[in-house]
C-alpha cells in the first residue's frame, strides 16, 4: 500500500510535468480526442483538395459560363478574358467611355451620406496606409521605409483628374501601386472616389 | 479445519478498492485538465511559410484587419489575403522586397524571378471549428462582435497563436449572454478598444435613436452603474435586438 502510493505520487508528478499547464505554446497540430467528422472530405473555402489536378479546392469557372448574379462580358470588350464575366464596358465598371476617362459619377451610384461614410471607412482601410488619412501621400509606410514617393491625392494634379480616371487607377493600379479590384467592390471604389473628392475640397488646394 | 486465507487478506479487498479509487481520481484529474480545447488548442502556434508579423502590421503600423481580410464582412469565411495583397506593398522596389523571408511570395508572384512557380502560399490554418459546425464571420462582425473576442490580441502577437478555446461551451457562453462582448460597429477591428474610448453622450444619443427611449430615461436607468463593457453591451443588445440562437441547428446544419 505504501509502495503503491509512493509510485502513484511519482507517476502523477511525471504525468503532470509531461502535460504542463494550459495555454503553453506548441507548433504541432492540436491533438484531437474524437476526430470523427471534424475533417470532412468536402471542398472548403481556400483549402486544398486532392480531388482536383492542381490540388486547389478553389475552381475557375468553366469557360463560357457565368456565376449567378454576374453579367456576361459585353461583346467587343477587348480586355475581356474568361474571368471577366462581370466587367462590362459600361462606365460603372470601367470608369471609361470608350477610350476616354469619364467625368462625374455613374447613374447607378447614388451620392449620399451613406456612400461618403462607406468611402471614408474603405479609404481608411485600404488607402490610408500609403496615402495617409488626409490623402496627402504621407501614410504610415512612408514614415518607416524610403519607398518612392506616394501620390499626394489632394494636390491639384489629382484634383483635376476626372472621376473615371481615379476609379480606373484604384481598379488597375498605377506605377508601384497594385490593383485593388480584388479587395474593393465596384461600389466601394466609387465610394472612395466620392470621399476623396470631399478630402480634396477640404484640403483647400 | 485451519484458516484457508491468512490474516492479512482481511483488508485486501478494501486496500485494492482504495488503490483503484486513487488511480481513478488521478486519471479523471488528467482528463479533466487536458482533454479540453483549453489545453489541446489554446497555445497552438504553427510556423507559417512566411513569418508574417501581425504585431508589426496591425499593431505598430495600425493597419486595419480588413486591408488583408477584406471579405470578412461579406462572407462566412474570413479570407486569407491573395498573394496580390502582399505584393501591393512588398512587390519589386517596394518595402523589403528582397527579404529572404518573402521567398514564397516571390515564387508565387514575381514572374521575373528564376524560382517563379505561380503556386499559392500555403498558410497554415490555426483557428478551425469542426466541419460539422458552421461559423459565420459575417454574422458576427456585422453585429458588434469584434475579432478580438475569438482571436485575442492579434495586434500584439509577432507569431499568431490560438488564444481562445473555440469549444462549444465557450461559444454558448456568449450566445447565452452576448451583452458582454458587443461593441459599436465602427470599433470592430479596433482590438484595443475599451469602454473608456466611447463617448457616453453620443452613445446615449445613438441608443435613444434606435430604441425610441429618451436620453434622459436611459441615463436615469443607468444611474449608479459603472460605465463599462457590460453596460454598453446591454444597451446595444437591446438597440439591435440581438438574440443569438442557442438551438443545435443554429450551427450544426
């Protein structure tokens, strides 16, 4: 009996030390006590899939098809690839009339307070790291790294740009700036243009 | 007839029971302590293909979570950013583009790079609910539940680790009493937000506009109560009529 409790005490201490406290950092995948149906063989967002040849669960739409809620690309749009189902040649989606940047906002965009508030929020999320909260080109990135100067969005050069050109620049990028069509929806891009117009008016340049 | 069993066997059964009891107690203690996500998942800190530093990007630089996780408000799945998003800042001629840490990014994006493959960066997923439970980011962040409630202070983590258990009982803690975690919608991605950051006057005006109760009445009912998360959350829960589902089919469908 005495021996039993001595051994039990030693074993308990050993096990306790091996287990360690909760919340300790570890890098091996977590232990699953009952893994039943925790990891199902279905395609999940942004996950790999062994079923497909290239190993990616995310699929490119079959050529010639259009997902629900999207319009097929318009006839004669020169840049339309198989994935450009949503990119019509209208002003709303391109910022262009033919080969020219359009001026003013497209009719589908209602200029109101909600749009400006949305534009402010999105501008602060996606634009301000480089262009700064006030759009003056002195964002946080320029404080730490000597990268080529970022455009000052409130100077007369940008102020005189037509709305369509600013929209096009957000969509496709320019110079060192990358395209933001993947993270900002069409409406959000127009909202940012609207908010930027407000910033420019407030800057007094 | 002599005794078949010697005298020491009298206590044997009791001794065996006591020993088994002690052993069982120890086993249960181990299971209670370690067979739970509080032990098995909290602290999971896998190595990522690129040692992306959230404390630098989200903390020091103050970038919004949604710069990268851009679809979190529109989708149940909070997206891992496409390599293009990293490339916006770390492309050629920009920030730290030659760093060897960014090797997988260059392989994915830099068509002029000799080791270019075009293959996506294989980030390791840390936070995961079982596949039979459906969690929607969209439903939570658009109703005043901040990232920090489930993911912890990501903006202070050089390497992200699993901070909360994400167990079912832990989910239900909030679903039964959501008031303690709700916050104004414009502070969702502000992980260090606290009750002191909120101006009571404008907050009461907002709640009054939503609930049709006058500011005076709201203030009167709050007299003597501390200005804290619980009070703010309780008002927001009423103003938005937040009723988190507690039935099985809410998540298991």
